[in-house]
């Protein structure tokens, strides 16, 4: 039997939801459509609003930190609960 030395490689996935970025806001061709998009997020996201880029960054920093050293093979949703409904 061949024994492999531990490599301590972690592979995780960060799955952000609708996040307030220029790209997201730029999807709407006009203010009416933009407001409809915001209303849709408010209705379909348990948190009730767009995520902030800092929310996604905090999740990424956690996964990259020593605090997550034993987290492996997981998918972390930073989506305000959208994936759970």
C-alpha cells in the first residue's frame, strides 16, 4: 500500500448571490427596469436586499483564513439565503 503525504490542499466554492456592483446595476436599461430588479431581489431573497461586495469579500477571507483550515469540499453561499428557498 502506498501512503501519500498530506498536502493540506483545500478546495471550496464561494457562491455569491445578487450583489450590489456596477455590473449588476448596469444590467437594467432604464430606471423602471432597475427598480423592478431591486423589487424582485427583495421578494425572492430572505435577507430582502442585494448583498454588499464586502459581504462576499468577508466570506472569501474566511475561506482563505486559518479559521477555515479544516473546511474542505464545501460550498459557501453568500446570497442572503436565496439558495435555501
